[in-house]
């Protein structure tokens, strides 16, 4: 088997030869593509720091073997902002102090973007907390994170209504 | 992680042939397997990636009211399929109470059945574990075992099966369709997982190379949809394995229970169907007294395997509560907030 794959990473197509089938998407992003925004926390799928979107869905990149993701469309924290304009989720995390040390933040933001796209949480803080439970924050910024997700959801809903009007 | 060969077959027979070799393992999403490989607990010499096999990713609503779920359907996709949640609400509730959103987006339903136990001694390669290394002994017996099995355990293994999804599947008579070298066969989910006995290393009825193709929930079981719940208690509100969980389904007729479905999770090395308790409920009025009798029947054979006697009484109470919730009716919003006792009524 030829151990090379093609990925679209933050909109750019990348051809990548893999030295070994053991490489995870997380290690590939960090070590090969210098996209170190995606963090390695536990490396075992427990903490959520490595969350990215794979084909539009939030996933733990530490448990995803790169070789089995040939052709996938990957979005990482580096691809979220539009030039100098922050994504509404990023802006809401700043506005609501959704972090302290910041290590879990890229994963939290990617997870929040995924949660909002899934459309299951709405404006219910309990559902937001449940939906974000795969992302641990050892600083305990959970209250700010929940507020940020709710505000981002409101901002996106308002933008959508404006567009529809 | 050990080195391995990676193969991606394009047909089911090719996959079965490739996985029949000693040391081979199937890879779908890898959410459990890659974790086990990183810990040195699983060391397959060959990974057979079935993630792109055709025909295994559909949710088919069958004319008889049943559902056929391809083995590669992702947990989240099944839980959020509106037709599925309407027919089998307790299964959707169980799916959403398992793992995290990230894991549910990746993990497949076939893989869910093949999850390994979360026993800490199984996961710690420095500990003795008969499941990991037959004959090595069991460090869980004299160790931290308050979360271990209270039903069906043996001297050789007191681990529990971690799946939420499998609990309502056992209750509602799910069938596992598998393909092997000699053809296809159906295995009732209730028989699919093995109790430890003398061979805790044997976990399922699957022969080497056999591949899960699909799960089927029979149409008759959709008759419980109006009164079906999954209730899970854990040591935090979300993203934790069950201490004890229960799936309960009732079919009510003229104020009495015509038929019941019950299974427990977190109590044994397999999802624990409580048939004696189901029988005890038939003809009864759905009230607390009847539910308590059923719970007594369900836990009659239970005994602690360590510091876990509390799980026996907890399991009785969870059964009573799950039955009470089921009798009150499946909530209008499905999936409900996943199976948390703090979210009842939400």
C-alpha cells in the first residue's frame, strides 16, 4: 500500500507521504504541517484539546489515523478566522473570558463551532454544557465558555435572520 | 504503539480474508482501538480498515417498523435520525449518553459492540489481567473495584461492559448480522457478548475474521416507543461511563402492563437483560410496588465482587426509576437531554 494521502487543510489541498501508518491527524497537523494551534493534551481522546473538524464534524484528531482519512476536508483553529476578522465564536470567547491559560481553547472553539453546526444545543445552557462535555478545561473557565457559546449562537442566529430578511 | 501493516480492502470477502489471519484487527473509526494501541493493550500486527466498505453506512427503515443499521453508521448520525429516535427513543437516548460529541461523531455502531472493558487493570499493562493475558490473574479482585460487576462475574474476571448503546439493544431484541469466511449469520445481541467464566479473553461470539455488517431492531419492538427510556447514573453529569444504567420499555393496555423490556448496564461483562423482571411485570398495574418487585427479581442473583455491594441496591433503584419514567411516557423532545438523572423533565 502506498502510504500517501491527500487532505484539504483549511481550504488548501496537501499531498502528504506518510512515513508510517501510525501517524495520527494530530501529529500530522502539528509535526508535518506546523499547524500547532491544535493541541496535544491527553493524546487518548479524553480531553478534547485536539478537536478539529473533519468533513465538517468535530472529532478528536488524536484518535484518528491519518492513513484512513485520505481525501478528508480538515478545518483547524488556524483556518477559522476570515483574514483579520475573528469568527463569531472566537470573538465570543474573548468577550466572555472563555479561557485562562488558553491551552484547551483551540479545542474548545473548534468544538463550539461543531456544536453550533450540529444545531442541537440552541439557547439552553444545560444543552450547551452537555454538548461541550468532551472538552476539559483545567483552569475551570466553564462558566465563560458556556456564555461564549450561547452568545456566538445568538450572533449567528441574528446574522442568519438578517440574511433571510 | 506497535508497528502494523495497513490494508484497506474494497469488498467484504476481501476484508474477511484479510482479517482472518492471526494478529489482524478490524479498524473502523478507531476511537477505541487506537486508544488501546497507544496504551500497548492491543497490539495488532495488521489493521484491516473497513471504514470505506460499500453498503454498510445506511439507516434503513423497514416496512414492518423495524430498523436496519449499517455497521459503519456513526453513533451521532443514528441518534439524531428523526425516524429512528421516534421508533427507538431509548436507543437514541443511550447513544447520546455515551462518550462525548467528538467521539460520537466518529465512532461507529459496529465498533460500539466491540468496545473493550474500561477496567483500570485491563488498561494498565503492569497489572495482572486474565482478559489481556490468559492465566495471569486478576488484580481487580483485591484492588479498586467499587465500579466492577455484580452479576455474571467469575473469579477470573469482574470487569463490566462499558457500552450504553448495547443496553437498550439487548432489551429490544436487536440482531447482529455478521459475515464470515463461510457466509452470513444472525446473532441475537443478547447472546453476542460472553460472560467471563473460565475464558475472560473470549469476549464475543465472533469467530476470527467475522465482520459485523449491521444491526437490526425488529418492528415488534417499536411498539414500546411511547414508553421507553434509558437512565444512566455516573460519577459526573456527562462524559463518563455508567456506574449503573437501565433501559426500560413498557407496552400498556387498559392501565396494565401488557409487555415489558428491561436491561441493565454497568453491572456485568455484557448488557444484562432482565427477563425474570420483565415476566414479573406482565399484567401488573404500572406502579412503584410492581416496579420494586421487578427490580428485586432482576437483581436476585447479584453479589458483590469487591467494594461494590452498593451497586446492587443502586441497580434496583435505577430500575424502579427507569420504569417510572417509562410509564410516564417518552418525552416529546427526542432525543431528550441524554439520560442524566439531573435532566429528567428537561
